[in-house]
C-alpha cells in the first residue's frame, strides 16, 4: 500500500532507481520541428545509462517525433525536449523555449557553498548539488555560478561548460576533471579548430579565470551556442570579436543539421 498526492495505491509502479536518482536525462534544443544534434545527445544518454547498469532498447527517435507532433511544435521555431530514463521509466517532454539569449552578456561568479560534483560527468537525475549551486548563484545576482573542485581547479557551471580567453588562447577545463562532456562544448571545440585559434584543454586555477580577457559559457539551449560574460566576480568584461565569429559558425552548423 502506498500514498501519493491524495490517493492510495495497492502497487508501486514507479522505479526505485528513479526515486533515488539512478536515472539519466538529456535536454535537447529543437528548431523548425527537429531536435538539434539528436544523435550526439542520445549517444551520451545511452552511455550514461550503461554506467548505471541500465541497458534498454528504446525507440528514442520515434518517441521524440511523436511527442513533438502531439505537442503541436512541428512548425515551432524554438523549443526543447527533455528525455529522462531509468530502469523502468521513460519520460519525454517537449515545450516552447522562453528567453534563450542575453544580448548584453551575463554575470558570472564562483559557487562558494559547494564543490564540483564528482559524478558531474554523468548527466543523472541526482542533480541536487547543481540545483543548490544554481540557487546560490541566483541569490548572489548571478546568471550562473562556476564550480571548482577540492583541489582548486576550475571545472564547470551548474548548468554549463565554461571557456575563457587569455592572450589570444582559448582555454576550457578538461574532461578528466569529471565534468560533463557537453554536446555544445564539443561543437565549440570543433569550431575553434576550424577558425584556427589557439586552444587548450587542461587544469586551470581560479586566478587564471579571474584574470581572463573574455569568458563564455555553453549549453545546448543557448541560442547562439554560447552566452558571453559581461562580468566575473564584479570585474567587467567585454565581448571579444572572436565570440561573434564563433556564434556565426555555430548557427551555420545548426542550420546544416536541421
């Protein structure tokens, strides 16, 4: 017997894995009725589930297409899809996107109350640290907060990957810091190689980010692939010209796959 939201049930149909955070999810941008970089997102989802010992045959493409159709978003210019999977449950949602770009840049700063989640590489429903970190950032007037690990290395944002520029060299934390292998992060790295700018993945300390010439964050729902930072810890920053070039290349890449 169980009680849920005012009703009693004889049998619990929900997954214990789902209840305890042993599920994985993806959030995918949609344009003109189609999910963007769908294959990359599903590939990451399947690999994440395998790490939890969950191996399921699921028609993701069919389910997502039907969800988009039933949501009336086939001709919608901008929307998002969320997929969450556990050992028993498959949850898919499609909704319009609201407010995906900040033309004037965003304020960033450190997350001080929490360290980087050591399972940050796994996009799981066990997301409490990220949620609390995001609430901390919001209370401090920030759009996004940036984690460090216990060794003082810069890692990632609560919902984003981070890039910064110093003396013309683009830098981003490396995946061996247990950060999420962001789909957009990977696309930005491809673009940096294409336009021929110096680039480094590595371990970087707080001081390096605090003295950067330019900073931006990425995730799959950002309209131009990135959001640039107009300040970090109160220090004013400008939008570098190279950021405009990256945005244009990203939009061209998105246009080629829809």
